[in-house]
C-alpha cells in the first residue's frame, strides 16, 4: 500500500503525503511519513505521522527519536501548527514531545491519539 503513497506523492503538488527515509552507511534503516489520515476515526485532524519504522538492529539507539522529531519539524516547516500520531507506544511518543489527547479507532482496534504543537 505504501508503494502507492510514494507513487502518488511524486505526482502531486500537495505538501502531504510526504515520506522520509533514514540512511546510515548507505543502508536504509528507517522510514516515516506525514499523511492526511492514518486509517482511523479522527479525520478532523491532520497531518498524521505514519509508518514509523526502524530496522530492529538499530532500535534503542536514538534513531527513531531523531527521525520522528525531524519529520515533525518538517511538518512545521510546511506550515502545519500541529502533527498527530495514533499509536499504542505511549512512552515513546511522549518522549518525543507528543501529548496524549484521546483515543482513535482503526478497523483493527483502538489506539491512543497524540498531538505535538509547533513552539
């Protein structure tokens, strides 16, 4: 499915969706994006930080935090005043500066909803 996001991102003048990859020593070790909705019930807020992934061998070394903060700052640079995230990784997203603001529902279950604001 993300292949289609990448494909259409290259063909649009819209600022989102936008995707980033984290490369270390010429190897892709992570990715994440900003999208309009992360397949959940809260369609009233956007953009969503989505598809945050760090290769297992590189986890717990600060790469995920750096990548999330970089993508959030990119969202702010694009003019968004808030960035949202739907996840069950409460501690991780709070450590990145997000605040828990409620719940959201995906077809496969419930998640916490987080928000981070431009400073």
